[in-house]
C-alpha cells in the first residue's frame, strides 16, 4: 500500500519568513496530493492540492510543487504569519481515487 | 465546499458500553465515506471505507466486529464502537466527497472511555 513520509516534524520560523514542508510517497499510481491544516481539536482543512498532471500550483502565499519522477511533493508558505501556526499534513491518494494516506504531520510555529 | 457534519462532537462513556457516531453529508450525496482515528499528536489513520448499500472495507489491524459501520443512505454513515475500552479513547473523524478526489471532513468526535 501507499506510504507517505513527511519532514520536518516540527518547524519554527519567524514571522515574514518562508516555511517549506516536504513529503515523499511510495505508490507510483497516486495522482492526487492534498495538504491540510489542522488546528488543535479541529477538523483538517484543505489548503491546497495538486494532481499529477501539474508540477506546481500556487494560491496567494501558498504553493505546492510535485516531482512525480522522484515521488515527492512540497508545501511552501511565504510571508508567514502567526495565524499560520498549526499542524500541517500532506496526503496522497491510493487504491480508490479518494482514499487518502496521510503523512505524519508538521507542527509549524510562527514566532513574532 | 461541501459540508459534512458529525454527531456527537464529544462523548464520554463507561468501559464496556457502545457508542454510535453519525456522519452526514449535508449538501451532496456520498456513495463512499471514510472513517479516521486520530490519537493525540499523531496523524489521521484510516480505519475503514464506508460504502453505501454494502459492507465496509476495513484497514489492516482494525477489528470489524468492534467498529461497526453502517452506510444505509447516500447522506449518512454511522460508526459504532462496541464494548469500548479506555484505549479506544480518540478523535474520530469522517470524510466524504462529491467528486472522486477532494475529501471534506466532519468536525470530529472526541470519545473518552472511562
């Protein structure tokens, strides 16, 4: 089955700096890669996703890149703000198109 | 985006009792829903795939007789934790999607077994 690895597990950046979180996956058949932001006690919220026919996607301060050959994808957050502090999860689909395997999560802390 | 609700949001039960959690898609029909479990400071672990009108598909290591899933309609899936024990205490989250890719998550149910 699919295996998704995520690094780093914790990340601390100063406000205004950029943050990068990286994930690798094992199943070459995966073709959908979403990123979620989860605040304590809340549901995961989709912040951006990418499909395998695209190499990069950007939405304001958030961007995701995908390298299918190397089987890795990354989340980039620019101009970080304190409200970006949360746990971020990457995921990859497997088996049925909508079944997701999640990475282990990255706790991002944005300090003033 | 699509809306998924879950009920209850929190439940405390005694060891040995059963608890039912409901997951509803409010503005779309979901032939498939997913149930996840999340322990503190850990990731979401898929427990099972709930299929409308048929049996659920369980992930390896998840006891199907302990975690009963019923998906009787296109808008409702239920998870029943039978004979709950303290180690079943966790955050249970369901998800569903109108398309074959994007998943919408319910708000989660915090289960505490005393």
